[in-house]
C-alpha cells in the first residue's frame, strides 16, 4: 500500500491502472456478450427442437433431415423484408411436427405451398418484427414503439388484401365482405381509394325532386335518413335546422322533368288487388325489399307511400329510364290501367299512415333560401353521389385513403375512446362515429354495425403506403363493357338483362346464369316461351326472373339472338345419338350417385338444384355433359358436386337426362313440372 | 375492431379456422345438414336416410374419417350416396377449415 502511495505521483503508473481497469471492463463486456450469445433464446429453442426431433422421428428420418443450426433468415430485397422467424420456427415445413407445441409446430393448412416462404417471407402475412430473434422483440404480442405487431388470425385478411386486389379473394371472406360493403356504401364517391378506381356510386337523380317526393318526407330524410329507412345507404349529415330548411327548398325547386301525363288516369277506378297481383307476378321483391324481405338492388319499398308522389310513381313505372338513364330497373310492358293499379297498390299498401292527401307541388320562389340550400348542397359534397345539372362535380370532398394503414398512429385522433393507438383502431372508430373523435369532420354518420365497420376496416387496412413490385400484385382486369347494338341491344337495355346476368364478367350477379354460352345451354324452343312466362327452375331460390309482359316477337328476337350468338363451340358438336343402353346406364348412375338428394324428378327428390323432369326440352346435351364433367369451371363455387365422371359415365347421364320430358315414359314421371 | 369480429363469431367461441369453416359450411353443407350441423337443413326432409346430428355423432371426432367423407362423399365409407364428394371442388385448405368447424360442433352446447 505504501509503495502504491509512493508511486502515485508518477504518470506511467496511473496509465497502467487505467489500462488495467479498461482491460477488465472489456473482459467483462466480452464475457457478457459471449454468455448472452450462448444462452440466446433462439439457441435454447433450437436445442429444444433437436430434443423434440429425436422423439418424433426414427434414426433413419433423423439422418435424412440433418438441419443447419444457427440463425436462419429470409432476405427479400423486393419487399424490403428480412425475416428470421425460421430461426425458432424450425418445424414449420415438416409435417412430423403437426401436434408439437409452438414454436416448433408445422404451419397450418396448405399456406406454405401456396405462399412459399422464400418468396413471401413470414411478416408479409403475419406482420411483427422479422429481424428479431426472441419472442418479445419479434412482437408476437403488441409492444411499445412497434407499429405493426403480429396480427391475430382474425385480422390477418387485411394483409391478404395487400396483394390480392380482386373484390372477393378466395378464402378471405371478411376482406371480401369489407370490400363489398365499401362498394355498396359508395365510399369511393368522396374518397380516393386505390383498388376502387373507375367505380361509380349511383344515388337517385334529383333534377325533378319537386315532382317526386313529399316535402315532409324530404325534411325528415335530410334530418336522419334512418328515420325512414333503417338500411339507408345515405349517411346522416348532422345538418342544422336552418340547413335542412334551405336544402329542402333548394331540392324541391328542382323541377326539370315534368312527369308523363297521367291526367286521363281515373284513380277512382284503381284496383289495388290487381296491383298486388302484378307486384307478385313481376317479382318486384327480387330487387326491392318490403318489410325486411327481398332484394337489395333497388330501394326498399316498405314505406314508399310516405315518400313518393302518385303521378311521379306512375310516370316512373311507365318509363324508368327516362328519369334515371343508368338505373338497373327494367321497363315492364304494362298498359296505363295496370300501371295505375300497381301505383295505387304500392302507395296504399306500403304507407304508415294510409292514403294521405298530397299537397300540390309548391313553387319555391325564395331566391335567397334556394341559394343558401344550394351552398349547403355544394359544401357537403352531395354531388359526389347525386347528379344535378348546373352543379359541377368539384372532385372528391373527402381525403384520399391511399396508404391510410400506414398513417402515424400517434398523430391520429381517438376521441375519448380508450384503445390501443393504431391506424386500424382509428379507421374503425372513424367509420362508427366520425364526429366524436375530437376533430371536426364533415363525414356523415352511416350507422354501420360494429361487425360491418370491422370488415370495412380490414379492407382499408390493406391500403399500404409503399406499393408492391408488380409481380406480387394479383388484380383481375376489369370486365369489358358489353353493349350490343341493334334491336337486341335495345331489348337488352329495355329489360335490363345485365342488371342480373353477365356477359364476359360484365353485368350483375343476381342471376346464377351468365349469358356467355346460354345459346349452347338452352334449347332454342325453350327460350321464347320461358321469357314470356318465366317459371321457377329451382324452387328454393327466392330471386326469380320477372314476368316482363314481353311481346311474343320480342321473346322470339331474344331466342334467335341468344341461340345464334352466345354459343360455345366445344359443346355444339356433341354427338347426341344416344342408345337405349346409354340411357339405362345413366338412370342407374342417377340413383347410384344420389342425384335425387338435391334434384326433384317427378314428385320425389330434394330441392337444392333445378327440377329435372323437363331437362330434355330445356338443356342441350353438349352442355349437360360439359356441366356434369367440370361444373366448377362453368360456375365457381357451385353446389353441383364434381364426381370426376369419366366421359362414358357423363355421356350415359346425359343420355338419361336428355330423354326426360321427351319420351312418353319420362313425361309420365314429370307430372309435377311447372 | 378485433372484438367486433370476434363478437359476431358466436360469442367469440369459434377460432379463426373454425369460423372460416363455418362460412364454407353455410354455403356447401347447411342446406341439408343445417347451419349448426344438427341435421335440420331445409332439404333434410327430402333425404332418406336423413342427415345425422353432427353435434353428437361419434364420427365427427375422427378427423381423418371426416376428411374422407367430405372429399370422397358418404358413399366412400359405405353409407348412402346422398352426401356428394367435394374433393374436386374444394381445396385441401378449405376441407381443413370444414373439418375444424365440424369438430367444433359438439363443443358448444347451450
């Protein structure tokens, strides 16, 4: 000690001490690093895995699956991802670990086959911190400062949507539902939403509203659309009383198109019973719901009597295309008496107060009030959904939603809600209560259910900031518009075939029958009578083809065109010279395969598929054989099972089915045909 | 947001895989088997023998057997041919989902 004190004053000694301390510090740090590295979580996991492998595999299999230890990573420069998840999840591609505990377990399902990890990595689907090599830092659970922790499976479809950009990707029902809701709600009318370009949302034309609606109804609708219609697509704009009054005046002053003349109609003689019969026969409920039942393509009719003026409705039913050229509603061929009965029936039956005396359309003259209403109309972006001549579409009133999923969660408002701050929670809350997040918002309140809002959030959560390399993006091209010319084009437009049917993917999907090869499916002689009096081929289906009140020459024109143009060559050349043995064998197969479980024939059988007793007069043999052989090719998701029939078996069944409704024996069994 | 999705899936009772199966089940199977697999679908009355109550059937517990019936039809295990083979229409993944849903049926009893 004394020596040390004596040497204290000399500089070299001080340096020695300093170096000694430094050396010691380095030694400690070095051993700590070494220790830390040796006992790293992933090493323990790998050791566990090696032990587990010894128990689930025999020595022979073990020798085959000699694994490389150490860190394993997948580097995907194109996606900007480095995923080291495989360091711990070693059994992920090995079926032997199907029941092993995590992290060793085999990946569920067939996902690694459809999404090979060397192309997609792990975090592209699951999120989380790919570069981390321990459980906590990989953000298996939400962590502070991690914006994208691993997703629970319930929301994983948001990541499917980043690459899969069709509206309804396979096996992602929540995402598909979310996208469908976005389309139905017309979100893209006010917001730019990548993936929804080119779509238009069609609100009713307003240019003759003064002739169309009752003033009281309009005021209550503007105040809260849900008060009239629970399923209203229009949101509540939270307008003040003054705004409602001026907007009401402005809208009722819109009288550009005078309804068709109905002065000669004798309303006193209206027969509502006939109206009811027409309503049923024309299958209005295929598109319009009443009392909660029916289609959604057209407006709900339950309380239409509280809303619509009689003359306007009469005129609309007579020629809907004059009022709204792009409506999906077809133009029935009804005479004035029938139109009168139908109008009277609708207004009387579907009204909450019974028949009310209509106030005559008032002439709104107060220029100042009208100008104020116009200002509200422009400011709130009504033009995004409703066209009105004289008012220019000033572009989208809402902000663009491109990259919305990557917005900084800490800069977003959450109102008084106590939620984890994530872009998704913000989107969800915004959809549910746009005005209550502590920021002024002109977005209307749509009244989505939480489940619907969650699905829409999923769909919006796939809108990432950085775009993917094109080779990862799956987006089907939009269908080419189909607009035939000539008489067929006119008829198709009048009866709005494409509201329900599609050609080349263009058109509606209410009908399960696309028209692309309809001429090869249906017998020419079946089409015209069917169009004149469409019956139910499938008894259990609620939405049916309407009775158009079509002229016979129109039906014939349809039949000629459809069976000349919409043909599939591969079916047309089918050799239909069947032998009696073919048909007998087909009948055996019919029993053997259990066809009767779903199809009715005569008086027995199920009612899932079409009734079959007149198949021979309805369907062409080439189509029957093709359909039975590969049904999902012609209708993806069909309930017709694919039995993997040999062409001989398919031919036998075709022979049997083609005979139904033609020979004497088959007609006898077809007693219950329509 | 997650809560809203879970809340809908039968009080949070179904896992993701099971609820995927439920959606497929509703489309492909429920017309005969009924939404909950009780054998009470709208087409059940037309079937002889009628579809079984899957929530109590022993066969439901055997996932290999279940997979075989779904993919190859009930005829493949020596039953009536009324339940058709779905192996060519559905992917392996979709059949896995259906199996998961079928096996969840006996779990929740009110």
